C-alpha cells in the first residue's frame, strides 16, 4: 500500500490520478520555440533512441519525458513519444505528441506526416473501461516500491511512462493521484483523479475519492478567497 500519511476522509486509500505533467495535458499546444540544444536534453534524446533501438519502449518514454521536463517544446522528444504511442496503438497520446511536434516544427514535412499517421490511428477497443494491461500493473507496482524508498520523482516518472503506454488504464493515474496527495499537492491530485474517473467512470470508489478531494481543495481555497 502507499503509505506515509493516512488519507483522511477519502474512502479507499488508493486514489486515482493521471495528469501527465510536463505539458502532456490536453489542450492547445504551447507556442513553438526552437529545439533545445543543451547537453542534458541531447543526452536524454540519445538515451531514448538507444532504448528504442534495443526494444525497451518503457525506458525510452521515461527518457523523452525527462527531456520534456527540461525543454517542454522539444520537437525531437515529442516525435519520439509520438512514434512510441503509434507503435503501441495509443491513439490519444499519439495525436497529442504529434501535434506538439508539429507545433514546434510547423513547416516540417516529417512532422506533418507523423501527425497524419497519428490522426489516422483508430482508438483501441475497450471491453472493460479503465482496466490496465498486466504489464501496466507490474510497472505500477515497481513505481510503488520506488515511492516506498522515497524516490518520489522516479515513482512519478515511472507512472507517467506507464500511463503513456496504456492511455485508457485508470491504474497509473490512480497511483499518480495518490503520490501527489501524499506529497501535499492536492491540486495536482484533483486533476489526476478527474482523469482517472474519465477512464473508469463506472468506478464508485474513484468518483467518491474525487468528490472528497474536490471538497478538500475547495475548503483549502476558501480562507484565501476571504482574505482577498
């Protein structure tokens, strides 16, 4: 179980989450900016390409997500993420990443072709909404161990990568929300919880926890509103 602080008033202890941070949320792309050439980003891009070459897409996703932390509009990182999502059949993530790559390189023929490939990708069938793949469950369990060892940033990154490769699963988002809450980041937990509910709207516990989180967030904002 996720530990450190009891989740008072939240029903089940495990919360939902999703919000892949670092610019991965839905909405209009950021204004384009020149790709970063910093050594740190270049190393991460090379690492991502290496992991892909040897057939380790999960590691590659983590490398590209780290690059986007440093350079949110890096077209190469978004291109890498889009390619991985296309190969994994993750239509929504593929379109999102391809759109970001194209926004950074609006006149690039390869970026346009990538976007068209992503746009043509059909959504995967979902027999049970929100249900994770077996490999996703294993990845989330590994992230839980990282969190238990106080490697919070690594746990978040692992959950984001798991979500990227299983975009319809609620499990990574659920665990992300729990991490955010345990770190006192209630606003991010709420965003994540909403995304998890969107993936598994039939889940009563997820919806109950979302209501509790939103109530807590509203209560915390009320004193500040009165002070203004």
